[in-house]
């Protein structure tokens, strides 16, 4: 497909477990973003990649959260020792080169930590 | 720092009525402003954006927004809404290559 693809669409896990969420951006988009959306809130910025490097990871809440984009395309958001408060929809977006680019969002991965 | 305030968390309206969804931002520098829409069970999609130039911006599905620098506002309007406009609407401001979003306004259009 032509859009941003996120897998899994739903993930239920137990407290303390490790989780990986995958994002496949639109081909040719150099920038990739991860956001988190909790119920009743707007998307909250987590991390932004330009190419392979994390240009801004100021939104990661703590060191249990980590993200990689090793080849400048697909990205994985990794959450260690999950907590109930991590339950949210994790959104990925990509944007083409250029200033103030429009962000194209995937449909999100809904994480539920029991 | 930049932040976005969406003054109404929920806006119910009747079909064919006009609607305005309010957004105010705080910023010490020039900004780029966006409105995104999230239909039920779908991802966010761009409605419209203001980068520069004309302060009245037209978007998809008959929506428009006006950038008002003196009032630091970017309110979204539509003269006549449809049932299909029922969705959550997010205002966002750019900050160093990332977007900062408001908490959203849930628009419900009733028959």
C-alpha cells in the first residue's frame, strides 16, 4: 500500500513484558515520527528520525522506551518492562523532505498492558 | 515553548448548521499551523495547513481556517456540516521539525 503501515494493530501484553511496535513509512519519506495518544488526549510526541539517526528523542518518557531505524526506512519502537500506564495508541508518521512537511499518519498500534 | 489550546473538548451541532472549532497557540516565533481530522477507527489525516501568505486557508471537505496573528488563533470553520463530518479534530503547531498537538475537539453532527 501507499500509506504508513503499522503492526501490530492491537497488542495485549502483561505488565513487565517486552513489546516491539513496527512502522513502515511511505517510500521516499526521510523523516519518521512516533507519537503516543492516550484516551481523551492529543498525540504526544515521542521521537523523530531524520534518516537513520534520532534527531530528537526528547519525548521518550523514560529509558524503558527506545526506537531504532537502522536503514532509514522501517522503524521499531521498543518498550521494556511494560507498565499499565504505557497503555495507549502508538502512532507513527512520516513526511517527505522539505520544511514544515505534512505528516502522514498510520492507523496506530493499540497497546494494552494488563 | 509552544503549546496549543483547543477550547472545546466536545461540539455537538445539527446537520447543515455552521461550525467553528477554536484553536489558540502560544509561540514566540513565526509558526506553521495545521488542522488534522481523525475519523472513527482511522488514522489522522491533514485537513489544512498555514505556512505563510494568505491568512485564510482552505482545506478538504469544505473546511477553512483563518490565521490571526494578533489573537494567536487558528480557528477552523465550515458553513454547513454533514453527518460524515463527525470526527475528532486536532490543531497542531510546528516546533523544530515536529508537531505539537492540542487535546482535540470531538465534533458530533446530529440529524
